[in-house]
C-alpha cells in the first residue's frame, strides 16, 4: 500500500502533510502536491494532517489513476520538505467538485 494525493488538493495545496513526512516523498506543483508512490513508506502519518482530506490510501476503489498521476508529477516536480502557506482562497476551494480542470502541470518552487 502507498498513500497518494487526489484531486481535492488542487487549488488548496495545504502542506501540513509535508511537515510530518519522515521520508520527504512530497513533490510540489504550482497548485497541488503529489506523493511519489515508490518513495512512500506507507506510514500514514500524512493522511490525518491534510485539512482537505486529499490524501488517500491506494487501496481505495479507483485509485490506480491517481497512483500514476502522482508518480508522473513526482518525477517532474521538485521535492518539498518544509511547510508553506496554503494557496490564497484554499478554504473556499476545499471540497469543490471538478477541480481537475484547474490543475496546472507547472512545477512549484520546492524546498
């Protein structure tokens, strides 16, 4: 099992999860985070830290596409090891449906 970041992170990008990760497997895009599924040690400490409930185990139904999504962008984006402020408007965007249309492939700054 591994943990992965799903659509609800888009346009929120809370980074509380990054602060607790013992292996630095989070990668930063312009408007979301991803977890490298091959680096995640399945400890699960990140999942309860996400205010947007965007981190899920890959054992849930229909997560295969998100595992590949996370892998793809983790290999392109910089690692993030320190907590940052969420995106402006994160509270308003939290839980909104259809956020995949807002996704940006651009990398973040990392840390």
